[in-house]
């Protein structure tokens, strides 16, 4: 009977304990919620509906600070560069220069001229620093989907088509556009799309006229798929007779116009083949533009258009 006499006291203690825990939880929640600034304060909005720089101010200062570092004229500092002992990114030196400020010339240095680098466009962007500067928030487009629920930017596509109209180097308004990680990704994707079905029993031969971009061959050989294979130079197919036209339907021809390295404006040479026309250099700062390009399958890349090679952005128009 003794435990029963203590039941009201135990219940009272439990009620008191639960009340205390609940009260503490409410106090903690109130503390954190009241400490959070309002959305308008986060975005730097003023009471009159205007806007002032707040969260982007330090980012802008950092960007201008690194851009102002000269590196003796033989290098650059980047915000995403390797951080030194002082907590700041250091100079990244050009070939044949070294040292903290890139002022020391490397002895017996050999320049590797195996491939090009569009750094000749850097002075242009430096002259247009204000117009080309871009700042965006850390929560910019975090969703998988972009505008109107699609997976790529509708505004970017509109701007690219507007650029082609202004330059006059390609018919773009009636084309379907696909973005890729550089043009190399698109090369492989287009070869796959134009190849016969894997169950058809046939394989498309991929060809190009020499001299050609090495990635045409290497990307085809790398995937080594049943749907397509590297066939080599177009010479064996260029003079195909009408009787072989059906066979040429299983040929995919890479056409580079203007070509690298001879800058020739080329056309497909294999009749009846599916042509992928690479117009990477078809811009007025590389060649003359006799007419807007209007092939069924075309490829462009930002690395040649603006010089931003490290952004790895290319697109196809079909």
C-alpha cells in the first residue's frame, strides 16, 4: 500500500519535469529564431524598397583585389587559386617564369606548343572588366531543373541564338540546342545518336578529312562501341559511286569548317553520309563569314568564341 500513497507525488514530479523540458525547448527555439535576420536584411534591402550591397560586397572586393595583382606581367592570381601561408591565393606563373611574383625566368625553358590556348582574348576582357563581371548568390539555381522545368537555361539558349543572329555566322532560330561539357562530350553524343541501333547488326564508320582534330578519332576509339567504329580518312569514301550510296548511309563524317590547322572552309565530301559540322572557329575573329551556316548538325564551343576554355562549355544545334 505504501507505493500507492506516493503515486500523486511521482506524477507531480513527472509533470514538473516535462514542463521544464518543454519550457527550455521553447526558450532555445526563440533564441535561435530571433537571432536570424529577416530576409530583407539578408538581401540588403532598404526600407524604401531600394537595394544596397551587403553580402556581395566582400566578394566584389576579393575579386578586384586578386585582379589587381600584376605578377610581374607573367602570371595571374585567381580567387580559386592555391592558398599560400598568408591565407591568400598566390600567382600562377606563365610558362618559363617562376617565383612568388613570377619575376624569375626559368633557365633553359622549353615551351610546349603542342596545342593552343585562347589567352590572346584576355586583354579584351580586362578592358571590359565592368561589363563582363558576374556575381551570383550561393543559392543560385540549386534545383536540377532550370527555367520552365527544363534541364538547361532557356535564357542562355535565347542569348546564344541572339548572338548568332547579330554575328550572322549560323542559322539558329529553328534549331534545337543541346549543351555539353565542352565540345568533346558532344562529339561522342552525336556519333552515338547518328549510329544504327545496336540490335541492327550494322556499325557506322566514322571518318574525317586529314588534317583533322585528333579528338574525332580518340573519342570514337575510346568508347569502342558496337554501334560505331573509326574508319579513318574520307579519301576512301569521297569518290564513292552511286551504287555505294546505300553503304554511305552507315558513314558519319566529321567536317571542321574552318579547319584546324589550315583554316579552310570545308564541306562534307562523302555523299549520303551523316555529317557533323564542327564550327568551333566559325567566328569573325578567326575567319571571314561568307554566309550563315545551316547544316543539320552543327557544333560550337565557348573556348573559341570568348576564350573561356576552362569553363568547358559547348553546344550543338540540330
